[in-house]
C-alpha cells in the first residue's frame, strides 16, 4: 500500500483528517457499520465501499453522566479500496484504547463537540498521527499526562501450501521455544522435525492426521520458525546458484557454514573444501557420485548438513525429475493410474509420497516403461 494514500479520521464526530476527506453522503451510507449493534462493539470492523476501505474499532461507554446513558465513538483509518490494511488493525485498536482512557479520565472526547479548544486538540493529535504513520510507520504523541506509542508492524505474507513431500527444518534453535507457546498437536510434532523427515513420514511417526501436520507446519512457516526443503537422497542432483560466490567473500557466512557442516567432535573443515564440493555439483552428477569422488567424511564434512545449509541459504538448488507419459503406440494397452499421474507437473518426490513408492521402486517402473520420458529441471 502506498503511504500517501493512507487517511485517518474520527468519523463519529463526522470530521476527518484531512478535513472533508470522507463526504457526508459516504458517512451517511456507512454509519450503521461505524456505530454498529452492541454485539459488534470492541471488535475490529473493516468495510470496503465507495472506493474506500474503512477499518475501525467501535467503542461504547455506559455511564449515567451521558445524555443517553452511553457514549459511542469509533476512531477509523481510511485507505484505498485496493490496499491491504491488516497491518493497521492493531494500531486502530491501540489508538482507540488510548482515546477511551482519555475519555474515562477527563471526558476528552465528549467535550470535543462543545469546546473549540478540545476539537483543535483532537484534530492536531490525529493529524500528527497521520503524518507520522505515513512518514515512518510509527508515532509518539503526548497529550497532558498521556503518551501514545503507535507503530505499524508489517504483517507477514501467507505461507506457501505444505505438501506431503516437503521436509520441514527449524531455522531457529528449538530451545528458544517454550512448550506452552504451541498447541498440543504442534508439541507432538516438534521432536520429529529434524530436517530429513518429510510431512507424510512425520504424520506416521507422530501418529497425527496428515492434514493436521500440514496445518501445524504451515503455522510454523508463518512465524518463520521453519523452512521447507526437498527430500534428501544420495541419488539427488544439485547445482550451485549465483549466490554460491558469497561463500568465497563473506567471512560471516563462511564461519556459519563451517560450523554447520562439520562432523560433530571432529576438526573443522576448511572453507576451500566446502566451496569445491558446492561448485562440483552439476547436472548429471548425483550426490553419491560427489561423495565417491571427494569423500567428505575424510575432510570432516557431513554431506547431509552440507546439502541442508546450501539449500537454506540458496547456495544450491535441487534439480528434480518429472516423469511424463507419452501416448503409447499400442492402442490396445490401457493407460494405468500411475501413467495418468505422469503429467510432467509432479516430481518423483510427489509421486512417491502420494503413491507410497520408494524412489527405487518408482525408478524401476519408469525405466521399464518405454512410453514414459523424464524431464530434469
């Protein structure tokens, strides 16, 4: 969302900052949502209409001192209709709570309509908040003994879908998480997230329904606690990415890599040996071929951790195999369900997980079927 398109206003007083940004006609059309039924009070409400997206937190104060035994207000943020506003919801709620405190302690809002000074104070406060949030994403406002601290925290993007063949791996130390932070299902899964087990295998080992495992891992993805890797096999083929050059120049990355890929309890390997292994990964060369050529264990390099680190830091990428069924010349032979899945859209990993085949079994079936070709990409 472009900051210059953000607007803030106190619509319950039918005034806005900037002034007259929302017309009386628009306000009359949406006021039933601005001051809603009691059941919706103290809830974030967002409406999208007339080219605006209006987010508010309606508040009702019950007290006999008011003319109708209650006072209503709703501080709203107004944005363009196409804008994403979820990151502003906590700010709207917090600012409304500040105004609620000011009203309860000194009748600040209820005096605005009767006192010009109070009206100017409120307008000045909202204008400062508008300008500060648009400029820096944060605002500190002092009014009497009250200090308001507001900050817009960018909402994380939705995590990618989790598939059976994905391998979750923690990107932060497990020790920083406390068990009570997670629901019971997630707690049951955590011991099985080791960076090598795929989703389907974790579901079996943890005795948890597959869909629940995916939902829990997706939640961990949202909080950036885990990342997803492809299944590790010695028959896999990898290739370096342009980022591998960072390993030759970035001292911090070098140190982190050496500690990560080293065999526990052994002398640390040299960055040159690690760099050579990454650069030797190429099309047509399996990890097994590299291990036979360089014997990484002899250099105190754990090849499994080497692959993990390279994928996590995008120094390398996996080259996957996609089987494609080509129509057989023998029209009398029926197409099997397995051949139907060879569309070129599913990798070996996906087919193995959905069909319950081992990679070796699938490889044998593909090799023995002349109507199937394999695409590497």
